[in-house]
C-alpha cells in the first residue's frame, strides 16, 4: 500500500520535473520568479513599500481626524 503511494508520487514528480516532463524546465522559472520578486519587492524597491505603508497610515489618521471633527461639532 505504502509502496504504491510512493511510486505514484514519484511518477507525478517525474512527469512534472523529469527529462520527459510535460512542463519544460524554463516554464518553472516564471512562477518562481514571481513569488520571489513579490517577497523581495520591499528590499528591491523601498520607495514603493514606503509609499504603500505610508498611505495606509495616513488613511487611518485621516479617519481619526474625521471622527475627532464630528465629536467637536457635537459639543
């Protein structure tokens, strides 16, 4: 039972990555590059990360400012 499961899993991996695979070796580069570039983007382009995080912080401050303005009007 366990031997069959191992053989099937090796067969699937061989079909995906082996020399006679259904997917060529270079086709695996694009998804891997996309994942690693997404993870490394704050390091590679810090200005974009700063602007993204800065806009979220300023949006939260803006909401607090609006709430404070409403409270002042009520008083």
